[in-house]
C-alpha cells in the first residue's frame, strides 16, 4: 500500500478510526492518529495503555507491502 493512501486515512478531518488488515490475517485498529507513523517502506504501530499522549506501551514495525486492506471501524451511533 502506498504511503499516501495511509496518510489520507490518518489525516482525515474529522479523524475516522480505521482498521489495517495484513495479508497474514492480523488486524490493527487505529483509533487515534498518534497510533501510527508511516514510513517509506514500513509502518510503526504504537499501543497505548491510556491516552495517546501517554508514553506508549508497545511498538511494532511492519512492512507496508504486507497491508491487504484498510477499512473504517464501525462505531456505534450516538443515542
């Protein structure tokens, strides 16, 4: 997947949470723009215990060419 495609999702205003699906079947839910950094050949995904402004708990670097799809996360409608 191209970097520009991921950056379009991440820079959307307002931000819409999205799910990245890798061809291995793994998925990652991006619920805040600070949870992902897009590089030339890889994406770095951050896991937070609290708010994304807190220090991250875990970091994982994955190849962009292994991304199969990106889709919005269904969020429940406000009552």
